[in-house]
C-alpha cells in the first residue's frame, strides 16, 4: 500500500518486510508442509516478541496499539512474502478485537496474562465462517457469565495452538460469543484440518461436551460486536489479498524477464506481457483501494466501513485471478512447490473465504445500501 | 428453387463447412459398435470410480502430501487388473480394442472423482499415441504386446512420453518455436543406434512406466529437422530416474525427472528419425509437425476430458454442499443465486464435454484413429478371434512394407486442411474444457465458502488439480495460438504466428 509521504509508516513497512525476508522467505516451503512438518514455533515467538500479536490491543493488554493503517501494512507486508503468519495475526486480532469491543478488557487481561508458550497468547476463532451460521453449539447457563457448551465448532483457526478460543453460539434469535479455555474439561480438539492454503496458520475442529464458556458482553449481541470490528477486519482481509498479489506479480515479472521461449525472453511475447499488464491493473487498483480505505478509516469518515466490505470483496476476487495468472506465467514451474506461485494461489483462495461466503457478503452489502447506507 | 452452382466455393468460406460438420459427417460413417463399446467403457469407469477412485482419492492426495516420494502402485495394479492399460490398444497389437474416443469418456468419469487417478490411466495412452504417431508398426507391436503381457502377469507395463526439458516446455510442441528453442536432450548418431544424453522433466507417470517414448534431437542447433523418437526401457544402461516433482495438485500422478547419461538406443528401438523420414513426400520438419499434430490432436481431446471431469467433480461437490447446508436459515440450494451458480457450472461441464466429443469426431475422420473407424476394419477387428489375429495378422506388422504403407496413408496422403482441422479442434477443446474445469473449481469454492477450503470437502482438491490442466499439453496460451494458426490465420495471408 502506498504510504504517501509518511516516513514513519514507510519505516514500519520496511521493518516488517525485513522481518518477513529474514524469518519467512527461506523456510516458506518447509513451513507450508505443516502438519507434515513442524510448526514454525520459533517464528511465532519472534513475531510475538516484536509485537505482531495483539496488534491492535492497548499496551495494558500487551498490545501494540496499531491503527487500521499499521495493521494493514503489517498484514500486507507479511503476505507479500508468506501469508501464513499474516493469517495467524489476522485471526488473533479478530478474536481479541471482538472481545475488546464487547467491553471485555478485564477478560482479555486475565486470559493473556497467564500464558507462557508463544502460541498460547494467541486467540483462536472460526475466522473462515460467518458467525451467524455457526449453529453447531448449544449453551446452557450455569452461573452469571458461565455457560455449559456442547456441540461442535468446525474449522477453528489456531485452535490447536492457542490457549483460548472465541466461539459464536446460536442463542435465541441471534448469536452470542463465548471465550473458552481450550485446555479445559469437556474440550476435544481434532488433528489439524488439511486445507487449501495458509498451512502454517492451522485450524482444528473442536467438540464441546459441557465445556465451560464465559459469555462475552451481553447475550445475543454477537452480531453487534462483530459489526464493531467488521470495518477494520475487512480492511485487514483486503490488505492480505493485496500482499499476496504483490508477491505473485513480482515473481511473475522476474521470471518472465529470465525465461526464454522461442528464442527470447517471454516478457517480450505480447500475450505474456498483456497477462502481466492485467495483473498490474488489478494490483494497482487494489493498492489504491486499500490506501484510500485506510485514510478514510483513520479519518473516521462516515460510511468507511461500507468501503471496507467492498475492498475485501474486490481484493479477494482480484487476488485469486491474479495469482492464477501468476502460476500461468511460470508455466510448469509455477505449479511446483519450488516456486512461490502455487502457494500464493492457494493462500489467495483461503483468504478470500475469510469472514464467510463471498456471495452472501455481496448480498449483505446490497442489503445495507438498499437500507440507506451510502455507497459513495 | 435452390442454387447448386458455386456451393463448394461458398462452403469454403470461413467458418468452413468441413470444420463445423465433423460430427454430422461422422455419424453415417461411424460403426454402430462404437456406441455399445462406449456404453460398456463408461459403465466400467463408473464402477471403478465408485469402488476405487472416490473412496481413495483424498487418502492418495494426503499420502503424497506426507511423503512426496510415494508411488501409487496399488492403484496402478488395480487399473491394470481391470484391463484399463490395454483396453484401447487395438487387438492387432494384443489389446482389447475398444474405440479410442471412448477413452475420453472414461477419463471424464474418473476425472470427476480424481484427476490424478484419471492421469494414471490417461497419460499411459499419451505414450501409446506418440508411439502410434510414428507408425513404426514393428515397435508398436512389440511395446503394446508388452503392455498386454503386463496385464496378464499382473505386473503393469505403462508407457510414458518424455518430451519436456528444463529449458523447453511449450517450445517442444510447435515447429516454429522448436527451431529457436534451447533443447539439450542430445541423441547422437553412433554405429548401430543413438547415444542419448540429457534430462527430461515433468514426465507424468515417469516413475511408474516401463517404456518411455523419448524425443531427442541429433543436432541441438537444428532440432526441427533432426528429431529422433526412441523407445527407452527403464532398465537400459544409462537411464535413471531423478526426483519426483512436488506439485500443488494431481499429487497422485508422479511428475518425474528422467536422466540419460550415454544411454545407447539401438536402431531397433528407434521409432522414427530423419533417416526413416527420407522415404516420404514431405520434408522431415513437416513430418515432425504432422506426427506432433496427430498425437496432440488425440491427447488434447483427452486433456479436454480431464478438464470436463474436474469441472463435473467440482459441480457435484458444490451441489452436494448446497443440498445439505443451511445458509441464513434455509438450504443453500433454495437460494436463487446458488441455483444460477449451479446452472452455470452445469453449462460449463456440458460445453466442455461437447468440445472433446467434436474433437474426437474430427480425429475419427481425419486423425490418428481414422483407419480403425473404417467399418470393415472395425468389425473385422471386433469379431475376429484373437488367435486368428495373432496367427495371421501379427506377423505382418513386422514387415517394413506395413510400416511404409501406414506412413504413406498417414504422412503422405493426409491433407494439410485435415490436420489443421483436428489440431484446431483439439486446441479449442483443450483450453475451453480446462478453463471450464478451473472455473468450476473456483465457483465451487465461492459457493462453499469456509467449508470449501477444507480438503475433506474435496472441492479444494479439484481446484489444485485443475490448474495443471491449463499448463500441460501446451499452455492454454499456446493452444489459443495454435487454434489461431489452424482455423483463423490460414484465411488471413497477412497473419504471422509466433513472430510477435
């Protein structure tokens, strides 16, 4: 994302890129072998040490107090090299933001204060789903905020490494959010679920059999708490897609300048050059959208959240298209794990499905517009 | 009332009558037995799909993910036991003699469950088709009878095609490009044969194959005029396997590196070279392109069938998901947008299928299997007892005269317009059906959202598998250019292809 003339942001972006190049680039393929290879715990520890986790939380919660722009820059720069760590940061931030915006400061203080393992400070969340469709768990009240939870939560991201999870549970006409101690009684955690992309940002299925859950905020207010964080997290999705696009574009151009076909570099064949141009158009458009989104978010312009939904949808689709062409430019090599393109294509598809079905998110966007929310 | 004068001239205008009526022209000439055979083949493929492919596709993908060097011998042996590797080999060469277009239907069926397993069967016929493209009937008989013997003994004998090199992929499939390509697989002429040095990469089924139909070049600076097609056995001195590639998808079908180090290939294993080409009308470079066109026109229809299969597999997973998943309080299948998305996917499957069917009609009329579709030959081969074929016909194929005759028919008597037609249709099918496969896989993921990215929901595997189809057998960009060259550029004399 274009950082304008802000030297602090430019320095921050460079710092993250340096971190990603140093800690992620060379081990990208090996890290992506998880769960058939080790999890990159050392990288998680370093990411925690430099303040990537709890990114948007206040200092009292061990956070870095990042605004939307810094969060987007962080996720975009990580994704440019390897989106898995960005997926970890995204899920952790989403879960903690929801609790925090639901007046859960004390809960967060308590939960984040007692962890020791690097992954333990993370929060897990089913970030690939729309919480409104999480119908697999029932809640029985026990005492004050405490409920007994039973059922199954599918695809809880970071559920295998975090100490705590935030789980949506259908209550009455709406849904409520609960924090759950993943080491507690009545919790069953599956083996890591194999998935399309973001392999080093693993997910598990969780079964609950009368497990203790603590209500976040008020009962039935899950949708409202989610709405409060939606703008920032949609921007985060768009930034991740943008980072993946940049990585794919850069590798495609570098390869096209080297690889020969018919006796000359493929960048000089006009069809290949046009493919690269189409990639450039999508990339630049997404870049401008995310930059403008961050500016409007920082200025708290009325309706900026609507723009964030558009940005996530646009960048998600564009990144799948761009990374698909990114493989194609490299031909057979692009399909092999030795290059970064196939992973970016898979990661782009995974990122696109964050926060629920894209068509439903499109329908909800239109619903908001028809209800009077301004689009432009 | 109707004018007849000048019809020929009118019908020669683009789109040419002969190009758009391959199926219409074929119908009356096609033996009826083709229908019943195809019915049988599809039934066999569906049984294989239900009993083997669908239950084991995810397990195979996972095993290969866990251990990139794993080889799926159990699946190959099962396909061999069911007769799949000699099913489409003519009875003259010891096979079951099913008609070749039925292979495409089979590949679609298996591909709807798993493209990798479909490749374990289909790529073997790419090797067979290349061997047949040389029309060296003595070698064809030797190798295809090895395949048939492998079926009887229970030890599969597969055939691969080794053409792609580290520095030349797409280049090796187009005459105009290969003359400028950086090829390195050197077949040096030595007394009694060729000495081969070099590497081939991305060779599908390489580690599983016994025979490798290998393309080398006796002059690396002039590959278009010096192509050498050889049959190389895995146990020959100087041949070895390199690594298996680590692919994004189609993991169950190995992509192998083949290494040739002073590998001596005797003359009796040379399928075709410039010396053999000297007996025929066209120059070597033209015949090389003709051979490639025969092979690619058949194999690209097969890749179109893979594309159709994966498009169908993705559609079927999306439909299953829509029928059992509630979104916003009602089943997804009852959302109007989802119904339109499913209809779009169904359309993609149907049009992809039509494209490979039409290509095979063209191949049956003008391409690789035109002789086999000639009714008297078809019925004789279908109903003649195998013992009779072996006793009286098999000895004939070792005669040089038979090779010469087939090459006369296929090399000298084939008109340019005929191989342009088959090649053009094959490219159209290849890029249309594989684009449809990739598109449907993306649509399935879009419709399934978070569930779609889970491997156990299968759709994401279809997406990973589908992407390779847009790359191999000539990238879809190359196939677009080939379509332009064959069907469009020929009527635009000012057009120059591959001279951007």
